[in-house]
């Protein structure tokens, strides 16, 4: 489902629009797309919308320039290994707290869902770690022409974030609390 947010930008919801889990939103901009989260569908959400499986990446990834992780819950990062296996090679932006939790959260799934041994799990996690780009709270990060990201704490939780843009493309917060 596509949601226009301005004359030149829109959001395609690949998960998390009509479900509680599987957060995955593609911000389409003139210079390419930015993916916001790539989470795992869980529980009853696995079959929502006739999804074949909770792990599928059912959209092309070659035009996606970057991935932004809002926080490290598995319903926001769980499909990350499958995104990489689908060909995504861009930077993965997140805070230091999120970067520290991503390997811990994913390792369990790689072991239980895929049956990967320790060495195989470490190989997958090392690829992810190489693509991680840590970013501080309250600092603007340019993601392309007239598009910026700023992480800011959202409430009393350690890692949930707010997405903002000071871009003319999106004159206000387009994801006020993902």
C-alpha cells in the first residue's frame, strides 16, 4: 500500500501498516528509496494479507539506498538477514544502543529458525555489523538531496526512536513515532 506524503515523496508499507508486527516501510524519494525497519511478522500477523511466510522479502531491493533501524525489537529487525540475502548492500543507520542489540536479537533467530551453527551465525552477523553506521541522537544525518534523518529518544524506553525530516520534501515529521 502506498501513502503519498508530498508531491515527490511517498511511503510504501511492506509490513506494519495493518499489523502489529513486521514493521517495514519504504520511503520513496526522487533519488531512490530508504527502507525504515525490516521486521519479522509474528503470531497471527504471519498470514495477514496471504503472506506465504514471515521471512519473505516480497519487494525489489536494488533501488533501496539505505536502511534505517528505529530500534532492535525483532518485529523491526527480524528480516534483516533475508534483506541482505536479497541483495541489499547499502548502509544500515541506527543508534549505538540499537547496534549493540541487533546481533543479540538476531542470533537466536538464526539458530532456532535456520538451524545455523555458531560459525554460520557469526558470518551472517559480521556482514550485518560491517554495514551498520552508528549515529548519535539529535544529530542530523543527510540521506540524500533534501532528506535528513534525526534520531531522538521516544519516551522512557531505551531504544525506540522518532523519525524526523527537516527537508522541504516533507515539511514535518513523516514518521512521528515508529
